[in-house]
């Protein structure tokens, strides 16, 4: 959290107090935002080794990944309309990353391999 606030404070200092030209500020802050957007979209990939090891996607947040795929796809289309590369490229990369993560849900099932459940007499499910 401290790192986030530090980055925000440094960006604000650069924008308001550096005295650089607006075009230079625009491109550098735009690049910073692009990197942040891509990192956000790639964050669930931290669990990739767990998914491959267990062949299960229980550790991945499906609703977040689906929402990221839809939202970044829409922002990419909006970036095409604006013809703004700072909107187009990070959202295209984010949409691709989220699409890859959604593909993992197709390739690997949601339940752990080899785990089955049985129903007890009182209606509860438990692993065998």
C-alpha cells in the first residue's frame, strides 16, 4: 500500500512541479498507466504454477477474469475509436491475458483431479 501511494505521489510531483513540457508529461504518465493496467490484468497469473501443478482452476477468480476480459475488450474498442495508443495497447494486451486465463478454465476443470465427493445420509457432501 505504501508503494502505491509513493508511486502516486511521485507521479503527481512530476506532473505538477517538474516544469517539463506537457507532451513529455503526457507520454510518460501514459506509459506509467499502461504498465499499471497490464500488471492489473496479469495479476491472477501469479497462480499459474498452482493451476498447472494441480490441473485445477480453483485458485483463479473466474468472475474477476471474465469481467477483466469484457471490460478490457470494450476499452480496446473505445481506444480504436479514439485512435489513442495509450488506451488501445494496454487493453488489447489485458484482453489477451484475460482470454488466456479464461482458456485455463476450459482446459482444466474447476474441481481437483482425483477428488470425488459423496453425499452422506443427512445430505452433506464430503470428499472421499
